[in-house]
């Protein structure tokens, strides 16, 4: 039989356990900020999504300014893609559904084939998925979208070299915080990675 110590010692032990549990609950590590950073003499300046303005499926402008104060998951795709895009859209739909009650969370999908994916086609695509304007499907000038992918999101988005592979893009989902900073990158074709994205969105909202 295990003998207990005196009452004062027991109370001290219980109090230490309580502090440990409280510490575990409040000591959640923050998500890292990705990309280059530099010291401006007074503060650390982090990489942010560059200024942009594109049109969504309802012909409404979406920009870095309109997304400020929002957490969002971003990706690059094109509607005629028959390889990884259907998988990516099914996985992003899970993110959309999982964040349905989060007014500060949105989804942003950029087409890399804007000549074909005009506003009308993106609107039809959104309707087939059964999603609202909380999920923005963006189109615009190709050079702007490609530069945004390459320099802001560090994502692959370019034209292919033959008819069989018209466009090349990564399957990455990127998590952006309310200040336009990159906070996570995930393989949008892997369920496990997308589950982690959903958890990280919740974590980011608690920061």
C-alpha cells in the first residue's frame, strides 16, 4: 500500500499539477511565419503577400486590402485540369466546410489559365461545388497571377511545354494570416496534410 505524505505536501503537489495543466493549456506554440524577413532598425519585417487586385466569380474585386483582417487558405488551379485539381478541390471543400462558422476565414483559389477561366466559367465552377462567395475563385492577367504565385506564395504556376501538359502548378495549399503573412504550407492532395491545415486555422484564430 502506498502511503500518502502530510496534508501540506499533498496540497502543494495538487497545486503544482494544476499549474502544469494550466501551463499546457495556455502555452500553445504559435505557427511559424514563413519567408524572408529583415530587421529595419526597430522591428522585424516579415514577408507578406504583395499588393494585387483580381476579379472573383461574381465580377467583384478581391485584393490584398479586402483580405486584410481575414485568415485564408490559398491555392492555384485551372478548371480544365484533370490531374491533381479535382483532388485539390475536394480537399479544399473539406476546409471550406470545416470553417463554415468562422466568419474571419475565407478560401482563395487563383486560376492559372485566365484566358479560358473567365468570370462566367469560374461562377459555373463555384456553383457546381455548391459554395458561397466566402470561397473566391480569382481571374485576371496571367503575368500578375504567375508573379503572385512565384513571388508571394512561393508556389509553382506556369505554362507547360506541350499540348498534353498545358499548365504546371503545385498542389500546395498556403495558410495566410490576418496581416498577409504566410503561416503554413500543405500538400493539397494529401488528406493528412489538409487535416493539419484545418487544425492550424483553428490555432491561428486563437493567436
